C-alpha cells in the first residue's frame, strides 16, 4: 500500500512541477491583490479585502495579512501567489491522505489521493491561482473538525465556525456554509448558550476587518448582502439569467454543474454525460445504502452547495471551491465499499483504470502538459508581460511616464493594466498620471490608435508597444 502511495506522489509531483515557469499564471485581477498587499509594507491598515463581481461587496482583508510575510520573503515577486499555491497543492495530497485515512480507512484514502492527484479539476485550478484556491485545503480542515465533533472526546463546535469564517474571507461562495454549519449544530445538538456564543465569536474573529469596514459604511454591504439572497431566489424562479452588468445571458447552469462532477474524475473534453454518470452513482448510493452519520453530513454539504450554485445560476468553476473535494471523497468511499463485494469488483476496477488512463492521456497531451499557450485567445504570458515592462523602463531612461492599455478582458477599471503597473513597480519605475510621456500597450491589434505623436517602439509576441510624447486619453 505504501509503495502505491509513493508512486502516486511521484506522479503528482512530476505533473505539478513539470515546466512550471512556462505555466505561471499572471492574469487579470492578480495585481489588484498585490497592490493591496504592498500597502501593508507602507504601513497602511487594511480593512477591505479582495473585490468580488459585485461593486458593493468586498471580502475581508485577512488574506492580505496572511500572505504578507510570504510576499515579504520573496521580495514581492509577481509570481509569489502562483508558486505558493503550487506548494500548497502538493502538500494538500498529504493532507488528503491523512484526513481521509482518519475519517475512513487506508484504501479509501489511497483511492482519494489517486483521484485527487490526477483530477483535471484540481490541475486546471492549479493553473489559475488566486486566494479562492486556498479554500480547498481549508475544506479538509473543516471536514476534520466536523468529524472530531462526532467523537466521544468531541472537539468544541466553535472550531467549525472559525474555519468557515476564514473560508468566507477567501471566497464569497463559502457563504452557503453558514446555514450548513448552523443546521449541523442544531442537528447534532451542539448548541448550548455558551457554545453558541463561542461559535459566533469564533466566526467573527477572522471577519473583524470586514465588520469594521462595513461599520464605517453604515453596514451597507451587510444590508445589500441580506437583500441579495432573496433577490437571487426570485431571479431563479423568474427564469431569467443575468450576467455581467445585469445583461440577460443563456442559462447554462446544469452544464456548469455536470462539468464540475465530470472534471473531478475525467478530462474536461469528455461529454457532460460523464458528469451525469457520477451524479447518478452518488445519488443512487445515497438513497439505496445505509450511511454513517459522517457520510450523511458530507452528502448534505455537497447537496446544499450544489443547490446554492444552481440558484445563483451559471457558476464559474472557482465558485465550487467549498465543495471541490467532496465528489472525489465520496467516489473513493463508494469505490472502496463496492470493492469489498465480489460481484462489483470487475466493474469497479474498470472504472478506476478508465479514469486513471483517461486523465493520464489528457495530462500528457497538448491539452495540458504540452499546451501551446500562444494559441490561447487573449493569453499574454507572464514572460511576455515582463519583457514589455523591461522594454518600457529601458526606453524611458528614468523619466516619469504614464501607462495605458488597449485590449480585451477589462471588465473592471484598470483590471489588466494593473498587472503591468505592478511589474513596473517591482522593477523600480511605477507609472504615474498626467505626464508628457505615455506608453500604450496594445493587446488587440485591431484597435491600434492612429494619432499624431504616437510611435510604435516594439512588438513583442503580438503585443504592440507605443510611445506618445503628449498625454492623450485613449479608450480601451
């Protein structure tokens, strides 16, 4: 068993570390977080955390404080978050093995570790790191504390609320865990007057910056959030699906949900029917077999999360982070249970082999490890962005300059331009406003401005860099 585990870990390490700098992610919104973190270096006290898709709502600032020491040690390297997450993702395999073995048995933990090591869902998340990723390892901690509250020497229930409070700081999709843990506490009869007060205090602790920030805004965020829940429910029953800027879009919620289950165990280019198959297996086991209290709780956690995301409509993949590991754990548990029955052994072994081989073929293909990033629409690699900023610094010869960007994916003001600004700050020459010298980075060649005084100084991997001797405002 241990040799099998070693082989799984070696394979997982290779897959995650192979050509790592090439896949380094430095996309839109990344620098927004970095600029907030460097404010701590300047002595600021941060109350507002990461932005959300709603302009009226910001998360708590705890992630900035947690990651500041790491950024300080790396001298605020632009890829810090990417490398930190890669390290955590590798350590998470050991965490997965340890927690699942404690909760169930060694074979279930080995199966769960194998599925997680090769899970396309997890690997693709590893390619797009953000603060939301760190919700995933915290779900193991939450699951472990829930398990410990069930034992004879029960862990205090406030530990569950503490983890949930921290998870909400990392991503707003974790909000559905509030009714889940309250319902769990009532179901398990864990609430006395003192335990309820301790639980509320534990939940409040990581959310203190958010509460203080909201207090100074007249609790506007809390009021809007309370109203947002019934609004989403009404919107769900109305049949309308609202996208960015509240525009009507196609409802593809069920496709997002089936893709989530599918990519947990199979490649993303497979049919959505694989997702339906996994959902069917989980549902059949839930309704047809006797379950332990822990398995029932995991199912409730998963069903509540899926229900919340269905009501939300069109949830992108990272909205699933509070339930990422649950299908893998349940499939590993069911697989182990069926292996104990002779009549299912051949079918189960076929399922395991098919999943592993399918994922290996996906991983060792041009879809993942040998991906040509230049063929991805709108992809500007970190290496290209760094070359552009170094060129601008050389061309400026120490002069003060302003920066503009013309290109796609700017859903919010300066969302992508800030990545260049952060690189320029890191390299020692951050752009300012209202200067005679302006550099314009054009990522969309169909929108190159034609103005007097604008000169092209370079073109790097399809990105055009212009120099303007007069400050002129260009639309993106």
